[in-house]
């Protein structure tokens, strides 16, 4: 990918602030619901495995959103 293509892609990603905020909200909701469900699930069951996969997916989404927020400067905009 050339420099102009990379900068265009970064610009395109950074213009989607509402999308990334929505993904963050959805991911945090999934984490909270998973934590609430955790009390009723026995360790070692299939439901427990699915819940752990859900937490893993939420972790990947949180890391992705964190990188986007950091690289696009959303965090510095909120602090100003």
C-alpha cells in the first residue's frame, strides 16, 4: 500500500467516529451482560466455553477500538 493509499485509508477510518463509538458501546454492553450471566453458569459446561469465547471476542474488539481511538486522536479531542 502506498503512502497516499495509507493516508486515505486512515482518513476514511477516522471519519467514522460514530461507528467506532457504537462498536465500543456494544462491546461494553456485551461484557456487562457476560459478567451478569457468569454467576449462573457452571465452570466446564458448554455455556461456560461460549461465554469465554464471547469475552475473547470482546477483548479483540476493545483492543481494535482502542487502537482506532488512539491513532485517530479521539482521546486527545475529548481531553481538550
